[in-house]
C-alpha cells in the first residue's frame, strides 16, 4: 500500500494542476475588482470616510441574503480605508469579528474578551464578571486617541446566542470613552433581524442602512469569469460550465458564494478523477455534494429545540403530505418527554419552523384559515437522497 501511495503522490505532483490560485474561489478572498457592487462600495466608502478625519462615522447596518457580496464589499472598503490611514499615519483601527464562530461569539462575555485580546489585553475565556471584562476592554482602547471601526459579521447570530444587550452596550460605549471612539458596521443575512431587536438599539445600530440585492444569472457569470481568471489555469473549463453554475446559484437567490464553491468543488472532483477539463458532469456532481454537505452542516449546528422540531416534521412527513404547525406541535410535545427537553410554546415552535424555512430545509407556506387564524403548511425542501442521512444525524444528536 505504501508503494502504491508513493506512486500516486508522485504522479499527482507531475500533473499540471487545474488551479492557479484556489484561494480566489473561497469566500474569504477579497478581489481587487468586485463586479456589480460599485453603488454599494461608494455608499459604504462615503459613510466611513469621516473616520480618516478621526470623526466618528455613523453606525451602518448591512443586510441581504447569503452570497450577495456584503462581507467582501465591507472588507474591500475597510481595507482601502485602512491602507490610506497607514499612509497618512491616522490612528484608525478596524476590527473584524465573525459572530457565527463558536467559542468567539456565543456569549456576551466571549465577544468582549475576544475584543480585549485583539487590542492586547489578555482575558480568560471564562471566569470574570462581564462588567470587569467591559472595563478591561475600555482601558485597552482608551489609552490613546484613535478611532475604531468594529465589523460584526453575521450579527444576527450574535443576538440569537447572546441576546441584544451586547448591542445596546456597544452602541452606548462611546459615552464612557475619553480618547477613543467606536463605530459599528453590522452585517446580517436575516432581512427581518432589525425588526426583532429593542427599538433603542435599532435607532443606534441602524443610523445608516444598506440592502444588498441578490445577483441575477448574468451578474453571477460576470463574477465567476473574474474569479476563474484568478483561480484556474487558462482553458480548463469546458463550454457551458460557467453558465450552468450561474443558473444553479441564481436558483438559490443569487448566491455568488455558492457559485464559487460549486466551481471549486467541481475542480477538485475533476482532479481526483485524473481529468484535465472541468465538464458539466463534474459540476452536477459538485452541486449534489455541496447541497448534501450544506444540509448536514446546518442541521448539526442547530440548537436542540430546532433539531427536535425538524425531527417531528420528519416523523409526520411520510404519513401525511399536508403538514401544518399544529400537527408538528403535537408530535414535538411528545418527543420532548423522550428527550428530556422542556416544551416550548406553539408560537415559538412556529418561529422555529419559519427559521428552518429560511435555511432551506423545509418549505413553510403561511396560509389563512379565516376566523381560525393562520398556520403554516409544511413540506420538505431537501433532496430525498439526503433524508435518511439527516434522520440519522437527528436521532444521534437527540439521543433517541
């Protein structure tokens, strides 16, 4: 086996790689050119420009569906501002925090502790009073005249895990600072997020709001052509691959991130098959793999109550084609006893069903029953090929 592996690795190294720079196809890559987002770039640049005069810019809240360019545009503009500030020797700092990351942004304490660490104050991951960590953070940034732009990506995830109190504290923290000032740039995939937070926080957080619309198929093709030039060797993509990839992503609400991921995975699968051209067949295989991996990743990271609600939907799905919130809730209550979980109210379970719908795991259409109120008609949105795998994940996670 060792000899066979050595031969395989040697032959692999001899082959011309399909990729020129694989990073160009990953979501954290910030290109020099971002097609179809000139207007948003100018808007964000205009709002943040006063920071170069050490004047606190308005807090910005950016929202739009996944893969509409919110993060890449925000990084692009803040990188350009930071570059200018370094040349002009302006005391401006930009701190980026991904609020979806576990052990970084799952509690208010950990977020502020992480910010302390970014600004040079070592704070343990647990163990101190939260008020004490806030004091340490204020001391760490207020020892010199400076302006800080705090970018909170996926800010809705932070509020879901830690509550909106942290946003209230961060938007009010300037009143305690003598030398430094903080401006917040919040990014969210949840279009309704701002409507569900305290109105006082909303007025402070959303001094300026920007909505990023989804890309259409033509725009996605332009984006992919730019990234293909950077990411792949010339001529490795067969005709029709970019067009079909754009069509896949346009179907998913214009998600450029998904389009780039499909191209990258298709390239990897082509290399593993010892081929030198990426064809539509490999793109189809990549689409199936990415969709399966996405579903598994979403479900494994859901809270127990969401997993239990989804399991209840699975329990009913094959018995009755037309499922409603009330049907799911009855099964859910019985399952709570099995899992030793405290049952939520039907209203909260209905909210969870709406969240699962937003994630693309189910379809939950709101329908009116006249004087009996409204309910949700539920069906599965995932491929049948993934159902058994998802059921096994849920059973294992819930200890059924």
